[in-house]
C-alpha cells in the first residue's frame, strides 16, 4: 500500500446534482456480487457504490419458484437499496440496470422510487431510460457506451425526445472489461474499440459539443493509481472499477467465489459466448470447461430474464441466470464467473477502505464507522 500523502489528491467528480469526493465508481456485478454490502462500503469511502439489479431475487427470501421471479426482483431490489442506505447514510448509492433484461423498466422505476441517486445502464442502448426514470428528475442517468457513434446517437436522441442529456457516460473497453462485452467476438482486441482510441474521442466530443457537461468515465482494466492517472491523461473525469473490489471482505459473493480469483492464472481468463448473443470475459471453472468441451450443462431456463436468449428460445447453450447465481453461491461445478482482464492480480483479501487508501494516498474517511479495538483491561 502506498504511504499516505505520497499521491496528489484525485479531483472530485460531479454527476448531475451529485458530487463524488473520490472519482471512483464501483462497477455493477451480477448476480449479487455487488449488492448492498459492497455498494455501501464504496459509498462510505467517497466513491459511488453500485448495486447490480439483474436477478437479485435468486438468493432472496422472496423467490420460491420461477413464477415469483419478476415480482421477487422488485422486492429484493427495494431490500438492497434500503440496506445500503442504512449502512451508508450519507454516501452516494446507485444501481446498474441492464437494457437486455426483460424487467429493465421495472428495475429502473423501482430504483428511482426507492432512493437510487444514480442509474447506470448498458448491455444495449438505454434509449428510453429518461422516460422510465421520470418520477425523480434528480436521479442522475449514466449510459454505458463502447464508441463515439453510440454516445453521439444517444445524446441526440435524449435531447430531442426528453429535452435532457446524460449526466455522464461510461465508456467500457471491451478489450479489458468483464462480463458481457459491447462488441462481437470478431471485433474483440481490435484497437478501434480500445481506451487509447475511444476515450480521447469521447472527451473531445464532450468538450466541443457539450462544454464538458457530459463527463466521461472510463471502465475496463483499471486496477491501480497508475491506471487512474493514465485514464485522466486521456480525458476521463472518473473511472469505474469492478474486478478490483471482488476480493474484499465487503463483496457480497461467497468466499469460494473470491478464492477463484486469488487462485487464478493468466491462462484462466477466457471468452465465453453468452446466451444473450454477446461474448463475455470470464474465469475458467469446471462449468466453463464442461461448456467448451460440449458436455451437458444446465440448459433449463429458470427465469426468462433476458429479452433475447438462445437458452430459452432455441434450447441451446446454458441458462446464464442459473450459472451466475451458482457462482455467487460458490458452486463452481455449475457456476460462471465473470471478470475483467485484471482477474489474476488478486493475491489476498482486502477491505474496501484499504483499496481506497492505496488509490488516493489519503486516510480513509470511514474509520469512525469501523469497530474500534478494545484495550485489554485486567480487573484487580
């Protein structure tokens, strides 16, 4: 860990009506890898804590059988937002809502009505996000894009249709990001979608077209302060980090899930084809080995969660909701572990506050929230 005071302070990041003391957004990780515990811990350090809304119900008390799924998702999301706020009364709490899920509108509306201050939305262009979030104009809306073309199209559509602009945009580099990737398998690892190319384009576009009113946040491959400083040199106003927060005590996944990262080798980072029709970056598990060998894996659709799904519609490949849920629960025989390219850099468990101290060079602001050691006093 860097000595405190060695690093210059990071500038704050303003997103709509909210200002982050530290310009770090914790990326949304489903299923229930980033829920209320992780989101609150990040928020308490001055970053933006994010609850991933996809399939929240699967490990909740509200889900008993398949027909409960969508109704239970709403109840589970309300629980997570409530618990996050209890753990972080003053921090900034947001959600990540995937466009590609069938209850996208319900997840956005529920988030906005129950206290999410920021909605980040990707896995498709969130063209109707302002409509779904209209009940609370103070909620900051942040789409995820993978190109300048997508950013320009979205900003123009929102301005024309809703008379508003995105409060920020997240650029996600498919060459380094985790989970579902915003390009085809054939176009992966091409420079035209890389941070080095697209981030400066987006920064220049925001500056020229919108006078920097749309701050650009970059995601994918961000691990340490060197990565953050480099992103800022390319025009980013903030960074989104997901994989870095997995091997923390506060991460909502089971310990067996986290151990997979600590044990991972470079050759364990692989690309899988999701039932959603997109490539995804993942870690090798027993499940992925079986999948790639063409052996039998769980193909029964348990949730009808995606708008387009090869598992449900063609009875091919695998049920992604089931596979992600099994991984979060620590079952690697049936579990899919999504990750960014930095997965193998984990060596041990940490606290979220330790990561923030390392990245900022500043003493954690949450020290007063942690249990304090009690002196051993022997009675006479």
